[in-house]
C-alpha cells in the first residue's frame, strides 16, 4: 500500500525527530484512519522507529563519552580512580607521619 520511498522518507524524517513510541503510534494511527497506510504497515514503522531511536541514543551516548574522555586526556584531568588512589596514598602517609611523631615525640601530634 505505502511505497518504499515514502516509507523510507517517513523513517528518516520521523527518526531524526526521535519521536516517542506513543507519538509515533498516534501519528501512524491517524494515517491508518485516513487510509494512507495499513495497520500492519503502521505497526512495522513504529517498531522500526523505536529501534532506530534506540540506535541513535546509543550512538549519541557513545560519542559523548568518547569526546569527554578525549578532552579529559587532552586537558590532563584526573579520573575518579586517580583521585581515590591519591587519597589512599595521602591517608597512608598521614598514618606513617603520625606513627613517626608518636615514636619520636613521646606521643605529641
């Protein structure tokens, strides 16, 4: 019923807007009511749009993470693990210093 060109155009256009599943279902339901596509075509398009939206979100998250990591490295920013390691070393050094003061100074800190 619906031509492949129109179907692909709809997928590209609507996918680019990242419609929610509910909005897409409502849009296609109206098209079914107007006789512009069958119920099965509408169902298939909704499924394809949901899958396409999921892939686009995954790509976006991956891309943002990669870009943030690139900038972190470029700016030589510490990671959470780096900070935690340094905090542990600092605690260890404080304990050693406290022990040394206790041993040498008769218990004064």
